[in-house]
C-alpha cells in the first residue's frame, strides 16, 4: 500500500526526468530560493505553534470552567479548513483590512501598513498564522503532558521552597519532553508539506518571497510544466526524507522507552 | 502512563496550585483569559461573522463594523447555489467517510500483524510503513499513475490516495497500542478454536477503540479539510467543500467578494463544528489520551 503512494512513483520520476530539470531549476535560482523558504517556514511554524501552544497550556492548566471553555474555543481553528483560516487572516491583514482600520480607530491616524506586502516579514506572518491554526492541538498535547506529571514531585518541590517559576522551568518543562517531541515533529512535517494557508493568504507573493515548495508544485502544474512540477515534488521528498529519518529514529527510540 | 496516575493527577495538582493562588490572582487570571481569547479568537471570528452578513459594497474592505443591514441569509443562499454547496457537501462526505473507514480498518489490521510478529523483516516493514507518516507523497506522479489507470478525477481514485497517505498515521498510532495488549487474550481465543479474522474482529478491534478514536479524529480533520491533493487528483471533476471554496475565492467573478467567501466559510465549517460541539469532551480526551502514550 505504501509502495503504491511513494516508492514506485518515485522511481518512475527518475526515469522520466533526467537531470535537465534539476539544472534548470537550480540555475534559475528557484530551487535554492524555494528550498530555503520552505525550510525557514517550517522552522518558524514549529517555533510559533509550540510557543503559542505551550503558553496557552500553562495559562489554561487549571480545570476551571472558564479555562475549559477557552480550551474548546482555541480548538476551533484546528477543526476549520486551513484554506478558510488563510482567507480570514488575509482579510484581517489586508492593507485596507480589519487590523489597519482597528489600529486607525485606536490611534486616530490613518494606518496603512501593508502587513502582507513585505518580502521579509510576510513569511514570518504567514508562519504565525499557521501556528495560530494549529496551536490548539499543541496546547492539548502539552496539557496532556502536564497532567501526566506526578503530583508528588511537584509537592516535594514546593515543600523544598521552589517558587512557581522554578517549578515550571526546573521540573515541568523537562518532563514535557515527550509532548515536545511529538509537537515539534508534527509541526515541522505539517508545515513542510504545507500549502493551503500560504495559498490562501499570499499565493507565494510578494515577489515569490513566500513560495514554499508545494506552492511551486501547484503553480508549475497549473502551467502544464509537469516535469518541473515533478522535479520539485521530488526535491521536497528528498528534503523531507533528510529531516525525517533522524526523526523516525527518534520517535521509535522514544516508543521503545515507554514500553 | 498508567490509568491510575492519570485519573489522580489533576485532583492533587489542583490542590497544590490552589494553595498558592490568592483570590485576586484568580480574578486577574480569569480576566487575562478573556482578554487573550478576545484578541486571538474574537477579532478573526467577529470579522468572519460580520463580513458574511454584509452586502457586496460594504464588504469590499473588510472591517470590524456591523453591517448596516444583515443579509446573512441572502449571502448563504447565494453561495449554496453558486458554490454548489449541496453536491460539494455530499462529495466531501462520500470521500471522507470511506477513506477514514478503510484507512482505519486496513491500518489496524496491518498494525496487528506488525505488532505481533517481531522478526527482523517485520521490523523493516514497520519502519517502511510509518515512514509514510513523514514522507510526502509525490503528488504529480501519483496523479499520472491514476490517469493511466483511469481513476483520476473520480471519487474511488481520491479515496485510494487518501487511504494510502493516512494508512501510515493509523499504523503508527495503533501498533504501539497493540503491543500493550497482553497476547494471552488472543492465545486463549485461538485455543478455543477462533481463526485469525475472528480473533481480530471480536477481540483485538474492540480493545483498540480508544486509540482508533484519536486516529479517526485526526485523519478525518486532515481529509475533510484537504485541498492540496484533491486539487491535483480531482481537477475540478468532483465537488468537495474546500475545493469549491478555493474556486469561489479564486474565480475572478468573486474577487473581493469577501461577504460570499466568508458566508461560504461559515457554512463549510458548520458540519465539523456541529460534530465537535456535541462530542467535544470525547474528542479532546481522545486526542490527549492517544497522543501522549
């Protein structure tokens, strides 16, 4: 079954392509640029998603009614379509969109910031949106991690005079390691294969600065350049494999430890 | 993690925390929670609802103000007919339900075998199976393959692709769990004369329900909301909800028609939101229970 989706198809691409496509893409600079963009995007998403998720988890750790309600609300973006999330944020961040009009209202001046117009910061913003969509899931997994911490350990620490900050950084944070592995891995892999959010907010712009590999695959595919599109998909495959193999090893080792 | 510590932990955790928290602290915390929710969730969702209720002229520059008169229902009606939402909804259901079902069934069957046989070749097969968790499918080549077999642009083709993609997720989730089930249960059944199929369906499968629920939730979310693979494979021949949203939003006709895009988003999110509203406790505990083993 797995062979059907990947391996046989994979070997076929080599037969079809030759190395010309690679050379073309490499020489035009698209390949290196898109690779770099994808990689930066994935790292940023992993950072955003886990920082947001961890802050929320610590913030909503206690089981009060309000916190429980907030957890449910923060999970709503997770179940929404990524495409929809992208469009909503595009409307918020447009130059004449909601955020600027809100800022104008507060400051009294006419704010005209092109949030999605900067070649440098747009990528960061889009990664933050991706993080926003998935932070609810990270939050839940961190919460589950926090719940598995043995309360005796926490009690011992507080008897020994540790303050809340010390308890968090010295005890809870290290014990969250398994939840971290899971979250970082899923965030990295999800964003490397990302498409919808970027397509909906910027479609790769401005000037190709947010063009991650899957956007390129779709764009060239739309133009009928199947071979280029395939080449890029292959590059993505190789890149993810390079990141994934150590990760698989890591996940498997963890699994062996818990058994 | 044993179930005993899991059940007891929150209680004691609470009492430790309560001892340290003063009453003002609790109130400040509650206010902060509300503020954070308003900032992070309130703004986008408010914008979504308000804009979906506006007329075209008002919605060209989406902002937070209330519409001069609500025409949410008219907008809904427009997108339902123009966006072919009814057939898209059934298309999505027809693709998602069999895909999830087959991925879970085959995935747990494979996982059972992979977990019980501990020979070296099996370990390799397992590593290969879960590597699909991480490796991206080569979309274009898959599409060409489907074209050759005449399956591209059809619902069965799409189902096949999704099952292939998410099988590894299911195998990964389930294998670890099966290893924690004592083999003696199955041996007892085998001695009583049950065949492998009977053992699987009457003994193993019911025990798998907690993990399978986690896997169901995640895989359903992925498939229901996916656009990337369906864009390639269906190429506009079948209506799916996210696909039609993409078409509605990128068609020149609808450019800047935020009120329609947002009306579509609200309607499209409703089915999963309704399911979530009814089963949120189960879903949340399902995810947290299955992910951190």
